[in-house]
C-alpha cells in the first residue's frame, strides 16, 4: 500500500501538522529530505519540540522523492538511524539478500517503500510534527527568534522558532539568512588540496532526473513517445561498463548496465552516469520558478535515455513504473542534486583531513559526528568546461565529518545539514552520499537538542556532549568498521578513538574505504604512552616505554603518572562490570579493545573538551 497526500494516514497513525497563521516551535527543520527527517527524529527523541516542513508529500528527499533508492556506502557502518532504516528495509523485504538486487549497492529498495518506512519511524515520535506541501518563503530574526514565512497551498503563514536546521536540497535557508558560502570548485591555493584546479570556478556536479522503470512482462510494449530532440548517438556508449576503482578496461555489456540499479519487484533505477541520464545544470542561485523551468530540460533528457533503452537496446517491456511516484508523469518529485551551496563554517573538511586525519595541524577527527566510506565520486561528463580531474584516483580511507562543518561562523540559531555543510568541492564527492547525509541529519538534530536543552547557541555546545548523545543512539563518531555498535566496547572504543590516544588504520579500498581499529591487536607500551602524552603533562617528559607489548602493570604505572592511582584490586573488582574477558593479573598483556576500555573508564580523557579545530581546551 502506498501513502497518498492525506493529512491523516491511518495506516501509520501519522498526524500531519496544520500550519495556521502563526505557530511556534522550539526547532524548525526546513526540508523533510534525507537529513531533515533524521534530524527531526533524533531531536524529538531527545525531548525537543520539533516541526519539519516539507514541500512534497513524502519524506526522504534523494532517498525517495528523487528516486535514488540505492544506498551508496556505509554497508559495514550502519550508524544510528541509518542502521534503523536499513533494518526496517530488511524486515519489509525479508532479509539482506532481498535488497541486494543491483550491483551498485548492497541495499536497494522501491522509493515508495522507503517513504513509508520513514513515515513510520517519524510517526513514533510524539515530539515530532510534519507539515507537508509546505514551502519555505523567507526568514527574519525578531527578539532572538526566527520568523519563518511559509506557503501551504495558497495560504501564507509564519512559524516562530528558537532554532532552525537548513535541510533543503540546495542550502536555500542559509542563503536567506545571510550565511557565507561557496559554490563550485575551490582553488588549490585556498584549500591546500593539490588535486584542486589552480583557479576556482562555479562548476558543480551533473544532476540526474532519475526514472524508475518496471518490467511489465514478456511481450509488453511500454515504449514512450519519441521525446523531442532525441538523438540515438548521444547514448551509444552507455553500455561501456567498467569499474574505475579497480581500473578495469571497459566492456560492452548492456545487461550489466541495466542491472546496476535493479530494485526489488522487477524495477530498475535509471541513474546512469556514462552517456546516460546525467545532465549539467547549475540552478543553485535561481528562483523556484526558474529552477522548475530549467529542470524540464533534465527531465526531457532522461526520457530520451529511456526511449533509447526501449528502442535501440530493445527493453520495450520496461516502462515507467506506474506505482511509485504520485506525479502526473510518474517521474520523481525532485531531481537528484549532487551538489549545493557549501557553508563557510566553523570547520572546513578538506581532502587532506580525509586522507591523513592524524597528521593535520587541525585534528578535526576528534570532533566527528558522522562517518562515511564511499570514495570521492564526481560526475562531470556532461560539462566539457569542467577541469579534467581523475577524482577516483584520489585515494582516501573512510572518514568522519567534523561538527564545526554544520555551524555558520556568524549567524546564530542555525544549523546546516544535507549536502550544504562546510566541505571542499572535492570532499563533497564523498559526503553527498545518502548514508553520510543521514548521519549529518542525525547529528544536526542532536546539536539542536543539546543547545535547546542548555539554552545556548549551537556554536556554544560541548562537542563531547553531542558526540555522547550520538553514541547513546548507536551512531558512529569514528569510522571503525571492525567494532560494531552491538559490541559492549563500542562506546569506549569510539570515545578513545575520538581522543586520538589509540588511532585507527586507514586503507583506501575500492568503493568502500576502510579504517580499522584492530581491537584484538596488542599495542606496544610506547604507542600507548605516546597517545596519552597530549592529554597528560607528566608524560611529556617520560621516556620509559619500549616497544614491548603492553601489560596491565605498565598501564597502571602510566595511570599513576597521569595522576590517577588505580590498584590491581580495583581493576579486578571492575573487570566483569566492564565486560572484559579472561582474568586480570599484573603481567597479562592487553589488547587494544581492553586498553581502550580501561583508559576510557579510569582516565576519562573524552571529558577533555575540544574546540572546532579538534584542539584540546
């Protein structure tokens, strides 16, 4: 069963919020897309009175309304609400193998199913209200509170809120609030990224008007009318399928191309970059009316590609799905925007931070609030003016997003989410992916909830408080793939990793980059001492550690030098409470997991505050 546009949906007991002439809320989230929905759920769970306004009848944005129903990345890091959403997909379809239907992703689903699940999740939150078919118009500040003018149908209304989250697809709210931002490619001299062009420009990634096709059965002919301007030659290389991550040579394989985005129930997501339906448009600074007019060209281009698939390649039995989108043409409500405005925030995540997080003057990894593992993936085929950069060869490990990249420098009361956070153009090629944006949204909701609870501005929140709230929700703040949220050591390892006392090992790996904590490995005495030095002054002049394996006795000696006297008897009393294995004795060697748990429990270095640059306070 699909959800329509009724305000009361009995199936999920989800009651829409009716926007009247003047309404008030603590937190207003503008945009019910991937990040906005997760921000709303997280904030509501933390007790915040929250309202989401969404211009369509759906939740999920690029996941659902744009039809990009194939999750790119984070398969081994099902962080927080992303993990909950995936679990619901598994439950609906009957397990992980039932959603592994196409080769682009481990998790593919029908867009309307994703929308239904997100609405179910939202309906469970008593502190969350949603107003559909409500379009943001303008904002202003009055007595320290936001006055947001919206349009619902033909009626205008004003919503008053203490805090705003910009979860729009293109960063429209932060622009209206006077926040500084960038659009397009950065100059290498500005960011320190050697891969960036010498001069900045306003070129963004291609967008895509996705189409979902359905197999209507053998013998069916669902060929659409020949679209205006159709040219078969434009798509003749679409079957050149290769895997750039492994540097294979292209092979002409139309069937493999079609299986790329195969969805459950014999449907196909048509979101194909190679001579397919990507299309170059930069409509970021245009008005809504101008955007709508410009997007007609992108939609027409996608219909041309569908016609090519049906005629030149013979897939006449595949027609535009009639049971997905509640639109007259049965196409998605919105296009897939790969790039938007990018905030000039309290932190800027560059490719240098991603590639070598532990070697930067700004240890932004200490401030992480969301994680990602997808490679840096840019789409520029349709714009011949785009500088020729081999983005796939920019090899990076998995990474985390710094909290400061969600906060404007000069405007209070606003948190930025979706794809508009403070990252460089290059890094946006990785942070734009769905599970990362879901995590960004969850973090935005946590920041808002902490700020409102403490009656402070978002930039005044303790980074550690926000990170702990996310850990309490089983969200990852460090991108360690080998310690799952179900582990009794998960939170301790995440916290210790975020201090940098015990570091991860990053590995660039195909389309799912990695960072390993190696919990079972034995650290050396020197490695642990060296990690603790930044936090404890007495250790900075202590050099009595060798490369021998760490023992419990030596760790207790380090504790004492840090000013924390812990006895072997205390350790023995606490051992089982900490869910640690074996029996503690002075001479036992400690693996990295046990070391992290003991450091976290007795020294509590995570309590040491850090600023937006990751520097210790």
